[in-house]
C-alpha cells in the first residue's frame, strides 16, 4: 500500500530490521515529501537507519526504540 497524505497524518511509526535499500530510499523520499515525522517504536536497523531515519528532519526515538547503523549500500554503476 502506498503512503498517501491523509488529513491529520503527521507521524509515521516505524520498526524495521532493515532490508531492501531501494525500497527504504523510496519510502524515505515519500515521508520527506509529505513532511512527516518518524518515530522509531522498536528497531530501526540497516536500511531503515541509513535511508529513512537519517533523511527526515524531525525524528523521535521512543522509549523502546533503537537505531543502529552498519556499513553502507553499493548499487553499482
């Protein structure tokens, strides 16, 4: 389901173990374009941290939230 602007939508709650870098970049772009905040409610690892958490201007790490980075992605030429 695509992320759409809904009346009153101001924040996205996220928990992610990482994964598909391109999908995370697309999601991060959409969240940024919609001007949404991101709240990490659990884990935000790997592509979540690199692509989503790092990009949005307003972010919250909840009481049980954890953000962790490692390495980087290589897309090739």
